[in-house]
C-alpha cells in the first residue's frame, strides 16, 4: 500500500466522501485489501452504507465482488440480499460472471 491510507479510505466510504475514495484508489490503495484489525473490505463497507455510487466506483476500479469478508465470510452479493437492496444486487451481479452467482441469490 503506497501513496494512501486504507483506514482513511474506509472512513471516507463510511461518510460518503467519494472524492477521498477516488484519491486513495488513484494513489495505490488496493480495493480488495482487508485490514487485519477490521476484517472488512472497502466494497463491503460501501454496500453496508448503501452507497451505490461508491460501490460502482470500487467495482470499476478492481474491487472483487466475490471476495468474502474475513469476519463472517459473507459475500458482497449476500450482504446486499440480506439488506434487501435490489439496486445493489443488480449492480453487483453485473460484475459477477454468471457461473459464480448461486441460484438462491
């Protein structure tokens, strides 16, 4: 991780500050990194915060929509489903090859 601060980026996601998220991604923060203290990913945080814009930006910049949370092993699509967020589910499905989408989702 160079040129940015992962925790600051996650705080920006939690506060809906897309410009700060863009700054950190542009400066090398890995959108798939999971901090060993927080057991979450930027993508999961954006889904939990119901921020479609940041979620789309992260996906466009390499966030893996199949990457599970280390805390509870929940996948991004499963989180969106649990939250009954149909827009988020549709967005995530557009980035997941059909062979990975389980029929129950």
